């Protein structure tokens, strides 16, 4: 069978989603190869650009290396190159440095900012539709506020400290939300009163955030106004200059910072593909199966795609859900063509379960299934859940974990939904003494189990609470039971009082489980010795700071088992909370983890993911 080549152009939300689905479907078909072409060696998580631009998260939070995403997909080849054209007749994709033959082609190039020809936007304004633009804006914001703080001329100072956002869609309103929080950081860094930094939202329409219903949009507007944002509706920007912008029929706005988020159009390169585009936005026109018009074996997905459902007033929205759903339909068509099946493909139907607009890290408004309005803390969690779902859909546990770390634990200035309480950007050296004490306590406890009459390495049963292993109740056991029954509940030791067991006997369900693993005396002796070895290993790891997180997690698990086994006292429950505290990375700051964890990340990461690179180049066909 001749090898079939599937080429995916664009590694955005739609391209990565589609490539993952195709790779999974054809993983056992050696005759199918998928080539993913993008001008970057990484996938940019576009919906978080505003977080990078305002220093809420670091740049790597939105850069997902393609090698890490596809290293275990042997049927996927990565190419870092810029696509310049498509020959529909020869079925070839042309790039700046080569060409690639295809049997099936998916174009998912995404979009770019649309300034609608407004003079001065490109020269003096800032856009937010790429990683490079986010970094440029980030540098500008820090610089202009620093310069404004030092400026002595009152009018020029005010203009420098005025931040103007044009466009109140999701991108613009979410950026305003981040600027509200970033204002405090910039003010502190530059010895300013936060009120000196002005934030403006300029919208040509009579209302803002018009993708949401008026109730939710009103809540967002109220939140912005409460936090000092000047919302200017019915205000059309006609020209942008270095130090001001002009408005239609209104006074100019003195500002050195105009951020344009007013529109999106298809990537400009699609006009070179010889395919029909719509007049507004230049998006490639697709049919209900996401097939390109008048182009055989060419499918479309993402922001560069235009398809208007019969019952909808406008084409598929340029949002993540739209990208995923168009990609899903396109994937079905590609699979059908490759497999030559008669399976009926369902026409595209947009089902947008939730629209969420996050106004900063702590507040959001959401519209769920067109029926429920959600705002505040719950809406922020919903926004995170939508992002988590995408990682699940593209089978990336690694970046799902990284998302948690960046959004909840590696944040600064209390900029997360939990208002900084979960941030670990503190000095974990303070927990090192606790780690030494905790590890030493475990070692001392183990010492009594490896020597002398109380050794757990002799064939004498120490697990006295395992009643089914006892031939007959001994007097010692009876005394132990009596003593436990007289125990006094306390969370600290009281002189002259006997502590109370958490469970004086095993719960019935736990006893049933334990009997499966320890059915007889021989297994009990083996289990005693094994558990002692495990405790010694855990104690050494905690003391010397090796695999600290894992060792303390195991400790918590052991304590839970000891409690359920009827061998643990209430006064010792502090061990669980000490272990939780030590999971914060104390081994990385002063311990073996300082060397071991980076070594593992480097070498095991290389083994699992392969070499990451700034440029990927598959074997080219010419």
C-alpha cells in the first residue's frame, strides 16, 4: 500500500487538536504519516497572552514545545518553517525552505489582528495576537510607566501613565482585567500611587463584551468601573499617534499606550492559496464538512475558517471551542478519505457550552448553555476547567501539570484565584529544620524496629491488631485492648494519661482488603520486614532531601494505613500536616533534590520526550 501523507498547516488550538486525534487513530497504520508545519517550534496558548503581557505568568507558561506534545507519536513529523503557498493541483504545500506532498491537507493557520486600516495602529499601537506581540507589550508597559514616573511635565506624565485598550471583546476585556491587577505592581515598583495610572477601555459600539448577554456584560462593566476603569462606548478611534489617539466626533485621548484588540482576521498568507475567502476577515470558506471550496482533499479548521450555519447570524466564532469543533469535523473527513469507509460524517454544528470572560485572576463572568449566568470565584474556576479540558483532549498530562503550577503555585503578587494563598514563591528554607527533625524522628522510630528484642526482622508477629493471624488471644493482647479502651482523646500528650487510638480496631471494609494481601503468617512476616525497609527509605529521603515531595506523600499514605490498622494515636496526627508542609520543595532549596531533580528533568526528559529544539525539520519531499 502506498504511503499516505497528511499535512497539517498551523500548530494552533485546531492544528494540535487535530494532529493528536489523527495520530491516535492511525497509530497502528504504518502507511500513514502526519506532518505538522508551523513557523514556531512551539504551540502558543493564545488565550493566555494577556497574562504574559502583564507579568502575571512567565513566558514559558504559554509556550508548549511541539516535541513534548508529540514525542510519543511516531507517526507525526514536525517541521518548523513558514508556509508560503498551496498547489491544489499538484497537492503540494510550499514553505520558505521546502515543499511537502499531501494526500489530505488540513489548513489551520489561525488568525491575526485586524486594524481595519486605521492609520497609525501598526506604527504606534500595540497588538495582542502572538507571543512576540505579548512580549513587546510587556516590555513597553514596564518602560512607559518607569518613564512616566520620572516625567516632570504634568500633561506628558499623565499621557504616559494612561493605558488605553481599543476593543471590548474577550481579548480586550480580559486584558483590562489583568491591567487592573498589574497597575498595583507597576505603581509599587515605580513609587507611584495606583490612582495615577489610568486605564481606559474604548469601544466603537454602544455596549461592551457583546458576545455575552447583557446581564453578564453588565456585571463585568460594573467590576471594571469599581476598579477605576474608564469605559468609553460609542467611541471610534480614527487615527493613532505616538502621544495621542483621535476619536470620531470626540476629543483626542492623550496616551503613549494604545493596545488594539478590536478585531481578528485570517492569517494573511491564506490569500496566496488560491481558495475562496470571505470579504470580511479574509477567512477561507468551508462547507458543512469543513472542506475547502473548490479544493479536493483540503480541509479547514480554526480562526482562518469561515462557515456560517443556516440558523446562525454570523460565521463560526473565532474562539477555542470553535477551533476544536471545526477541527473535530475536519478530522472525521480526513479519516474517512484515508480509510475509504462509508461512515457518514455529521455536518458541523457548533455547540458552545460555556463562554467565560475573566476580568483578571480573581473575577470572571460566564454564560453556561445560554441558560445559567455565573460570576465571581465559580466562573474563574470554570475558566480554568475549560483550559484543563483542552489538555485532556490533546492527551498532555505534562502541560496540564505545568498549567497548575503556573496558575496556582508559581504566581507572584497574589495574582491567582486563591488570592496568593497557594503561591509557593516564598523562601522554603524555613521548612528545612522541620524536614531534618521529621526525618530524624522517622529514623529513630525505625532504629527500634531493626535491633534488640523489638526487632521487626525476626519471625515474631508485631501486627497485633491483625486478629485473624492470632491463634488465640494472649493476655498481652488483652491488656493492650483494655489499655486502648481506656485511652484519653487528645491532640497533644498529657502527662499520666494514655493516648487514644484513632481506631481501636480495623474497620470491617479495611480488614477485608488487608486479608487479601496478608492472608497468613508467612505473608505477615514478609510484610513486617518490607514495611520497615520502606519506612527507613522514606526517613532517609526526608532527612537528606531526596524525592522530598514523593517521600512525604508516601508518609501521609502510611499514616492513613496505620490509623486504619488500629496502630496509630490521635496525638500523632501532626505527622500528616508536617508531611504536607514539607511537600513545598524544601529538598530543592537545601537537599539532594537540588541536584537530583534537575538531573532527572534533563536526562529523563530527554529519554521520554527527545531533544527539544528551536527548529524542527522532517524529511522533505520535493
